[in-house]
């Protein structure tokens, strides 16, 4: 699986373990999503716009190219390392 797209799913509260080969994760509008599991190293894009219950994110993969979390209430803004 290369891409997982779940949008406007009000019943989604948690995600199961994600496939290690995932490269795009789009979760926009999942207003009850409270947690995201460890992100795969292969992930290049993460969008969790309007996931208003999401407070924390796991460590970011080293090569994440695109990140959007507009309308989230994250306690700490993530730092994307480009080493």
C-alpha cells in the first residue's frame, strides 16, 4: 500500500499499526482522531488537517517532504530533521 486516505471520518479515534511501505497518509477532517501510531520510515507526506483532538505526533520519518496539520491543537510543533 502506497497511500492511505481517510477523510471526514468522525468515528475514527485511533489508527492501527501502519504498513511499513506507506508513503502518503492523509487523515484530514477526522475530528475525533486522538492518536497516530509510529510512522513508517518510508512516509513522505502526512496531512492531518482539522484533526482537532490530535495533541501529539510520533517521531517524524527522516525524509518527510510534506506535512500539514492546519486546525490541529498540537501541544508541540514537530521538527522535521533534514540530516
